[in-house]
C-alpha cells in the first residue's frame, strides 16, 4: 500500500473513531493543531493555484476535512462536559483571544460566526451555484469552438482532445463544487449548535455534578466553549475562504497575487487621483494629516514611477519590434515561408470580426464547417481548410475571397441588417437600401430587423449577413473546386478507396494511369458540376478503358456515361416535361470535321464566322429555356459533347452540355429548339 493511501485511510477512519472513542486532551491538542495546519495548507494552495484544475480534488478534500473537524468538535465537547479539561489549545483560544473577558470573548465569537454565515458561506455557496450553471450552459458553445478551431486548422487533433478533456474536467469540478459548498454551510451550522450544547451542558455539569456556583461555572465553561468554538470555526472559516477563492478565480493561467497586483497597480491616472484625494483629506479635515498625506504621497509616487516605467517599456518594445523585424527580414529562411499560399482565404474588415468570433456569438466558423460537409456530400471532394483573416485595408464591412492567393470575388454587408430578395412574384415593395446579392448578382434590398417580419410575410427571401457570406463562399468553392483538387488530395481519395477495393486500385494505379492523369479526369468532372463521390464506379471505368486510350478527355466521357444515373438525377429530377435544346446534326459534323489531334490533345479549327454563328444561335435557343424558367441544357451526340463544351465554356459558363448516352432511357425530353449554324 502506498504511503498516501495509508495516510488518507488513517485520516478518515480516525475521524470515525473519534466520534465514538474518548481521546485524551493531549492527543486532542495535537489533532487540533494538525487540523489548523491542513486548513492553512488548503487556503494557500487555493490562493496560489494558477487554474482551478490544479486543485481538481478540492470537493473531496472539503468533505474529508469537514468530517474530521466535526469529529474533533465532538471529542472536545465530550472532554468539556466530562472533565472540564479539553486541552491547552482550547483553553488558550478561549482565554487569549477573549482577553480573559467573557463579554469580549462572546462578542468576538459571534462576530466570527456572523462573518462565517453571512459573508463567506453565503457568498461561496451562491458563486459555486452560478459558476456551475454557467459552466454547464457554456459547454456546447465551447465544444463547437473547439471543433471550429480543429476544422480551420488552428489546432491539431491532440490539442482538440486535450481541450475537450479539460473542458469535461472543469464542468465536473464546478458541478461537484456546487454540492460541496453545502458541506461547508452544514459544518458551520453544526459548529454553532455544538457551541450552544457546550455552554448549556457545561453549566449544568458544573453546577450539578462538580458543585460550582453559577458565577464560577460561567467563568469556566463560557471560556472553554468560546475556545472550542474558535478552534473549530477558524479552520472552517479558512476552508470557506478557500472555496470562495477557487470558484471566483478569474485568471485561469496566473497566480491570483500576480493578477490582483497587476490589475490594481497598472493605471498611473488612478494612482494620481487616489494620492490626491488622500492628501486633500489630510489637509482640509481634522484627520491625522501626517497619516493621510503620507499615504497620499506614497501612492502618488507609485503612480509616477509606474508611468515612467511604462514609458520606458513602450520605447523598449518599439525598439525591440524594429530589431526583431529587421532580424526577420535579414533571415534568408523567412523568404521560404512567404512562398506558401493558402488554397482558400476569406479576408474581412474589422466590422465583420464579430461574425467570426465565437466569443461574441458569431457562427461563421460553424457555417464554414457545414460548407465543407455539404460539398463532400454533394460533389464527393474534400474542401481544403478555409483560412480566415482580418484585413485592415478593407472597408469595415467588406470581405474578399481568394483562391490560391488570388482574389476571385468580393462582397460587402451591412451589419445588423438583413438582405431581402424578391423571388419574382412579389408585387408589394419595401423600403431599404438597394444592393446586389454577391453570389448571383441578383437585385436585393438591405432592410432592418423591424422590417424583417413584414418582408417575410410578403414573400421576400430574407437572409442574414453570415448566410450571405457563407452562400457566396459556397458558390466560389463550387466554381473553383476543380482547381483546388491537387495530386495529394487525389492520393488521399485513392487511399480511402483502397481499404475496401485493393484489387481495383492495384490494377489501376500506377499500372494503367498515374495519379496526375486520374486528377485530370476528376477535375474535368468537377468543373462541370459532376459528383466524384462514387469513386469506385469512376475507377472501374478508368480501369476498363485506360488500356485503349490515355487521353484524359476521352476517359472523362467514358466516366460520365458510367455515371448516367447520377447525372440524370442531378439535371432531370422529373421523368417527364424536361425542356432541353438540341444540336443540329450538320453542326455536329462540322465540329467533328474541324477536330485536330496532336500529342498534347485535340483542338478545334472552326472558322471564326462559323463559331460566332453557332454561339448566336445557342444564345437565342437557351434564352427560350430561361424564359420558361428552365436551366440552359443542350443535348449532343456523345462524340461531340466534349468539343462543344470546350467551344462554349468561355462564353456560357452556366451552360450544361450533356450527351444522349449520359441520360437514362426512362427520362422523357422535350426539345424547345435546335442550335444551327
């Protein structure tokens, strides 16, 4: 058995034994001194603990010391009533603290009781209760903050695990402290009752058993009662004070002495005013001038020295920053750190910081986490970490989205406003500030909180600023997802598939295709909004056709045909009534006739006039679809699809080009026009 276990066992069993077995007064003196020492140790450990978890066992310590103190109180009561000799410690406390005067001793004792009950116990109990409640209520928000930091790359998995464990320990600690403070209050009540019993029982025993007169009995047993009460209540007071210190700690990673002195003596202006006020009282009032002016002068001098030290520190800090900056510039390895480019960056002005700060109630980080989840489910690709930065060069309410360090889009919001958009059928107008929705550049109006309910009742689509930023970011990620997919990302996707499809991957990579060639196929799919989540089907198709061709564009067409069910479900959710535009067979023949094959791939050699004629016809026909409220979709033959997409992609970014082989045979299409030359 370890020594610590043996000590704790003896400590607890002794408390139980003392409740039953009488002990001699000399042993009681030793135990009372030990109890006082333990109380002081608890107090000073609480005072100098840097954070509450440094004393995570405090609730258990509180219970053990309470039981031990009550057992000593019972033992001293037994000795007072039986022999009138509870030991030197009790006698000394009763006579010395009270100055051998019963009245003074009684008054001091009752003052101590009032302080214990009204100030320390009541305050500690209330603070423990409130702290436990707020700690438990704040747990979900703190958990989300940890998850947000983890998803944005601010912390590692190990750091997140450590923070979660610490959060759980803190919640358990404050919950236990809420209950443990009830022991302190009960101990004080029990001590008061025992004191009354000592006084009444002692008078009875002195008069009836020992033949004392009432005056002698009062002198004897009041002093002993006061001594016994003081020797039990003082350790109780120290532990109650320790409880209050623990639950009111404001600095989690600093000693309370450093915190208090730093916060009290950091403002020279406050010290000047206090020094002046104390000196004024010494001069114009009958108060001892030498005392008040002395304190005033010392405090004012402290303010002067503090102001001087702060000025020197500021100058030294500026010089040190300049030296560090110069040193950093001179270090050659720092140039390498400047080469790193974040895949996605969201920069914002200082006015948008509250939306990204979890401590201020912002949920932008949580929305970014949901964006990454949604893209993974919808398109099957993992979005890189989104780096959030504040930029003082931007307007307060402006934000900027960068892809690989290059600005690709920007927007501006009005804080504490909502954006209302007319879906097209609302006739009633609302007043506000005209603007444009940043994602799709649709007309919108900024409205206030008071107008929100009316706008929604009229049929307007009303969104808050975080939703605007999140939607904008989502669209930018979708449009640039193909560029964000790197070789390492593709390798990670391959590794995920390898676990359950070892044979497939061993056949495909690297025997038939390299990671770079698979990357190009996946990028081709993502660039047209085709999900790559079904990687097994994609890889099996590549394994089937890679032996005959390594042209990534051709392989992409084969993969698209294998994904016909997913493509059909995405673009044709209804079985009937799907309006599309078709391509004239003559135009298809001209396109195929103009295809030139090279070692680097194929390209079109159509004459500019012919290209312009095709684009003009395409613009007219797709406009018909948009007028009908449909999505611009054109259907071509399989062999022409990829060339026609290349021909139109720079002019019609939202145009969907599909081949007949990519559409399920059960879907009925309705052609509303044909693109001709």
